[in-house]
C-alpha cells in the first residue's frame, strides 16, 4: 500500500501582514507555510490520513523551513526536490473581514524553485500506489512544473486513482490572461474526476457567476468528472455529483484570516468523501466545518483542525457525527 493522499504542485512562503490595508513603511509581516496543495497535505494529515507532498523548494533557509514544517506535520516530504533557485514567495494583502489578495515572487515574475519541478523528480511507482492525487491550478501556469503536473494527473487517471483539481485562479501569475488559465484548466479537467473552486473563480474561468450552471455544465461535458464543488465563502458550499446536488450552509465564526480556507475545505472533502466515502451531505458539512475552524486563526495552515478539535467544534454547534 502507498500513501493514500498525494498533493502536488506549488509550495512557498506566505508573507502575511499583521494589519489590514496597504503596505506601509514599517509594516509588520509574518512568515507562514504556504502553497495551496502543500496546505491541503497538512490539512489531510491533521485529519488523521497519511499524506505526502510532491514539489520543489530552494536551497535556502526558507526551503529548510518548509521541509521542516512538513516533517513536523507528519507529511511525507521525501518527494520535495531541492533546486538551485530561491524558494517561491506569495505576498498577501489583508482586507477587511479576513479577506485577502495576492501577488507572487515566482514565475512569470522571477525564476524560483517551485516551478522547476520536472518529470525526472517524480517517483512514478510510488504515485501509482496512492488513492488520491490533488493538484492546484497555480502549478499549471508555467513549465516545467505544468508539464510535470499534467503528466502526474494523466498517469493517476490511467491507474484509476482519484484526481482532484483546484484551479486556484490567481490573476497575478497568469498576467491577467484569463484565456491562458482557461486553456490550462480545461486540459487538466480532462484527467480530473473531482474539481473544486471558489465562487470568485467562476467568472474568469467559466464566464458566469451561476455556480449551479457551471457545475452542471462541467458534469455534462466531462464524463470523467464525479463531483464539482463550489466554495461560496460565508454562504457555504455547493457540490454537484452524478446523482445528487448538495448545498450546505457555512458555519458562523469570527473570521481572523481566510488565507487557506479553500485548502482546508479541500482537505476535508478529500478525507471525508474520497478516502472515507461518507455520504455527500456529511462530507460537505464536515468540509465546511474544517474551513470555518481554519478561518479563526492566522496563516494558511495554523488553524486547520485535528479530529478532536473538529469533534469539539461540531458538538458546540449541536451536531453529533462519528468523527
């Protein structure tokens, strides 16, 4: 048996300001672990399912930090390559209500480590033993990482492994070229059986803000897809499958930082639906809870709950579920 969940793509450092608003002279900035698929790997591990991360960091102190954090979180890190380039950075711009924007220090702006992962860096025999492969769309923006991720998805699909895709559209890394992002995401969708995205990604990627229409359209034109999940922020989440559609309200929490909330949701859905095969209704509700808990703390992964924390949160909400 292999590692059940393998997350692959970008891994980087999030630079998160302590204060809301534009950067100013003397602004205080926190360094946090980041990169959407790497965040998901941590979230999956915290929920008690073995995970691994496939990606690349630089031969620098920030690369050391990222690998040490993976080890601390019990994420298998031996598939993280070290490259002769600086570790990638994501600068977060904090907005009211815990919302945020991003700009990046990586390709296409600068040659940094995460985008340099090549097919030669992949342990293909190990990949074929997993149950779920999870990929982020940021990894599709630049070669050689893009080519590597598409090949990972193709091999996984051929092996009958769940292939999960989060388009994770960030205009900055696509130079606002929506057509390029759509082309790359559509190619990746040909290998995916699960796709999950945020409500703010629908218009640039699919040309509409109607999440029900987007979900039904994707299912109708892609026979491989089993589930289309749309994260609706403070409203909740909508997931369409082949035989049912589920909407589950978000839990009301005091949001401190929404960075990584979508990744927390993805971790919950992967664990409770794709690995444990719970009902769609229960899996979506649990994913909402995981994301809600995450938003109460700063940093993409710091607030991601462990099972006992999730159970305590649900009990406080008056929900009894076998966790």
